[in-house]
């Protein structure tokens, strides 16, 4: 998971309905609870830990969709599953476990009798990265790797290098027709090194009329900037790191593993820039000083309506030597075939993978990933089982557990390129990345709030539970672009990413915030993220009912929800639907 709980801390590495009425009325909460799966289990959803919590939650609706939810989470996050890293024994066990579950509850498999979609990955390990050197009349001293710059390549090659590449400042490196913005207008950057700010102009100005103000758009994400630089033909793309704008510190960029994972493409990613990377704020100031400027003066220029790219009058060189290894992993996908429109599908998604095993730790080697994201995968399994116990929907409903989220959202990227159902037949999707383990919450947090018509449906059912919709507390961090739904969103499919928040029914908001803070401190992406028998999963059950009702309304309707006007993914959706 890339957006962790609901804290805004910058040091976290990462953290009116238009024609959407259902054709048939969804079951009432009471009817649904009666119809819940009755398979015997030794693992019931955890009860609230104290009498006060129990009194506060007893009368709440929808607190038990599937009593086996805890069992699924506990199994997936057990030491036996070895942290569920791709291309390991842990993956074999995970794929077998989810596949067997899908088979037992009666889902239809992908092809023949297999629920597994093979995903071809490549692991790129930089074994030697040179200093970045410069030439020109006012060339600065070389930049040191990790200290002043951090570079890599996504090209599948043992050596990728840039030699004597002209450097040019391209503002925010954005081409956004929705916002009438083009930083590359009139510029040919083929073979050049582009330097740009992270985030987008709205964040810099806090002007709600510019992009989306402080809330990051897709164009503010560093991944987009590298993609756009490649489309423009740049040889090297460098992003200026600023902690507030990035939402994390330099140590997050350059302090961890340099290993990169990617999908295997026929051209071995030759269409990407030869080198991608970041430079520190101080390094950027050094580069800008060569033309008598600094970060603040360059930011003013970048925000100007008449901005034009600015040559830095120096050339850059750097090389990256790699070890390359190809891997095969897998997504797990099954579906319930619709009774009237089986070629149209509502999609549910969660990532099954985590970080594997830390062999250097003598006491606790396994990154169990119980919250992140055995909880989401367990929720997917529980939801699929509940769907299978209900009357069949009119449209098909698919459940996809994807691989390699922790390696860069790769399993979902593969699915977006190789979907079970065509994307122009995919009505919408819901992503489950980290479930609430702290009991019922009054709030349902929508990440990327204000994006699509799906939110209207969610809000309707959230109110029926006596709860309220809340936007994410730190929209500037761009959390909507950091989990698996994003790859489907980029292709135009409306995707909902929402989860139980922090306003605890039993204990209040301060308590909920404290639980989130404690998890981020003790357990996020650490071996301490382990299953706890004291968890209260009744809040997660409530959230599952919301996911069910949103998807079920769409599956039993003729609705085609869309992005709101002006959102960056609407053009892709409109083009997709035009060809359906």
C-alpha cells in the first residue's frame, strides 16, 4: 500500500447521481445479514474489546457480513505464507489458497479450470550508478549518488547511460488539456535532460481555481512526469525533490533499496527515458545558479501563464549498470456471470502481495503484512463468498487479487493491459487496500474525493448506516494515485477507493487517530504488521456491506457511471465508451 491510513505525516513513505438508480432494490441490511454465508468456522469476527465498545456497537447495522473474514486474514498473514512476496514459495501458497476459495464458492475461472493470470515481471538491480557529471562554461561539480541525486533506469538492459545531454527546465513537466496547460509547448526535447518540479501548480499556489488547488492531480505524480518525459522523447528526466510537495523526505526517495520491478514489454521499455531520477533541493539550486536563478525564481517562472522552457546551458552525463532477472508472478481472478448482460462487469480488486522475508533479522524474519494487505485480500474473499450466496446479478461481477502492488502497482497494470473483460465493458471498480481493524467508524473516507459519480452511490448507502462521507485529510499527498485502482482509472474506468476512517463510534476521533498513528509508527511495512486476535473487525464488515451495495446497484442496473467533468481520466472513459 502506498497511502497509509489517514495521517498526513510527510515522512510516511507512503499515506446528484446522473442516471445511477438501480433497476432492483438491494436487500435491506436485515435481509442481507440473514442471507450471509453459514459455513461453519472456528474464527468469528473479533468482538469489541471492552463493554463500552460492545454497548456502542451492538445496535449498529451490517456488522457481520461474513464470519470467516478474520480466518482469511489470519491465514494469509501467517508465517507459513512467508510474507507473500512475488515469485516465492509464499506466492505459491497464496495463489493456491485464493484459487481454491474461488473454486469452492462457485466462481468461474479465467480459462479452463485456472483462476491464475500469469504476470511477467522483470527485476532490475542497479549494481553500479556513476556520479552525475556536467560540462559547460559554468558546470557544477559532479553530483553524488544518493546524496545529491538518485537515478535508475526502467529499460531492461545491463547498461543505460546518458552522455552530454543538454539540460532544460520544463516547469512542472505537465501536458494537461483539461487545465489548458502545456509545459512542453513548442519544445523538442529529444535526447535532452528535462528538469521539473514535483506536484502541480495548484499545490504551489493553493489556488482552488488552478488544477484542483492543494489536492494533487494525476499530473502532479512523479510517475506521470516520467511517463510524459518519455512521450516527449527525453533522454533523462529529473524531478526536483521538495518535502512538502512530494509529501515525503529525501530519505524515502534515496534511502531504500534501488531495485526496480516492472512489467516485461516486447520493446523492453526502450520507449522510456534512458535514465530517470530525482535531485535534491540543494542540487536544483546548484543547477539553476548556472543561469543566475534559484528555486523560488524558477517556480515563479513555471507558474507564469506565458512560461516557456528554459535551457540551463549545461550538459549532463550519468550511467547505470544493472543485473536483470525475469520473473513470473500471478493475479488471481474469478467471476460470477451475469444473468442478462454477462459481457459487462463490475470489478472488485485487492493486492495479495507483501514484502516477503527479512533473512537478516534473527528473531522475526517475516513481513506478514496482516493489515497491508491480507486484510484487503481477506475482504475480497469474504465479499466474493457473500456475493456467491445471493441471487445472481444481471451484470457479471469479477474479483481480482493482484500481485506486485508493493513493487509498483504492477499486477494491476498487467490486468489493465490484459483485462478479464474489455475495459469498455467494465462498468466501474472498487479497490480494497487496507481494511479497518479498529471497530465501527462514523466516517467513510473517500480517497480522491470529488472524482466520479460512484461517490454519490456510496454516500447514499453510507447514510443508511448512520455514517458520513469524509475526504482524505491530506489530498496534497496524491494518495489516489498510489494504489491498484489507479491503473484502471488511467485507462478510464471509474474506480472507487474508500475505507473506514478514524471517527470511532465507541471511542471518538482522537482515539481513532491515535490508533492510526500507532500503526504507522510500529508496524507499517515492518515485520510487526501481524494478525492480532483482539482486532475488532465489525467495522470492516460494515465497509464490506457498503462495497457490496455500491457494486450490486451497478450490477443490477443499466448505469454507466463516469468521472466528473474536467477530471483527468474522463477523456479516456469517453473515448472507451465511444467504441463499446
